[in-house]
C-alpha cells in the first residue's frame, strides 16, 4: 500500500444500484441458557468470527431499550443469541472476554455501551473495522458502504428498525442479523488477505475533488 494522499468513499446512489447480498448458510437461534455453551464451543473451534448486536428500536425521546440479540457468525454458519429472553449468560460473558479468538465488529464502542446495560464484562480479542479500514484509505464508516466498496454488493438495511423482541424472529430478521455479523468477518478476511489494493479502487476521491465538493 502506498502513502499517496487520497481517500476512498462511495455515494448512496452507487450503493443503491448494487445487487443485494445475504448470508445464505444455516442459522441457529439460541433462546435458552442451557443451549449457549454448545453453540460457543462450535464458535471457539474457529480462529475468527463476525460479531454484531440488535436492539429493539424505541421512538420515544430519552428512552433506550436493552440489547435484544447478539449475532456471531463464521464463514458458513450463524448463531443468534436472544439475550432479551435468556439474559447475558456467564458463558457469553466469558466468550466476550476471551482473547484467544478474534471477534470482528463495527462501531463496537456503541455495542459495548449497550451490552454493559445487561451485564458487566471486559471485552477482549475484538477488532474494530472502522479503525482498520482507515489504514486502507477508506473513509466511509458504515458497514453497508464499506462492504460496497470492497465487494460491489449491497447489504439491505430493511429490517434494522423491526421488533427484535418479537416472540419469534421472522426469517427476514434472521437473515438480516446474520448478514451483518457475517459481513464483518468477510471484510476483515478480505483486507487481511492483501487482495484489496487501495490505489486500484474505483471509488478513490483525491484531495482536489474533496475541495470542489466542499460548500464555500
């Protein structure tokens, strides 16, 4: 990677024109505390997993709901832990504090802040993609835009504001939640592979172009 001064960013219109990508592997929903350990044992057999959370939206000012769901994904299998039903179990806390496994997420500070409302833990072994992509000249911070830049595909956000505390998650919710965690893993692996060459990106924005687009 060279040190030439440029940034990489993509506009909403370009993202909207891209084909949608979804996680298409098996999805396991965990709703009982007694099922957590087996799922985490499977995940620990991998070196890297994708991580994300979902929270039921609240449209009343000043009111915040607690985290409803923790998503953990390998390249081909997803696990959805419904902590609104079973709580933040000791096994999940231990997993969050394990530094022998890389857990990749985006906007982790926000996730941790929300999770600390349901349980105390010290996160270890996490990689923040928003910081990682800066080393590749990418200035966009959203998962959707980063994924679009790297893969030319669009992650749909249509389920983001749905009820994550519904009695049963819909198939669309399950795929959406799994896709976000899986996408984090894909981004990390792609960048670490060395296949992404920033100078070859079609979304380069040079300093003079940024100045032209800056309001006077």
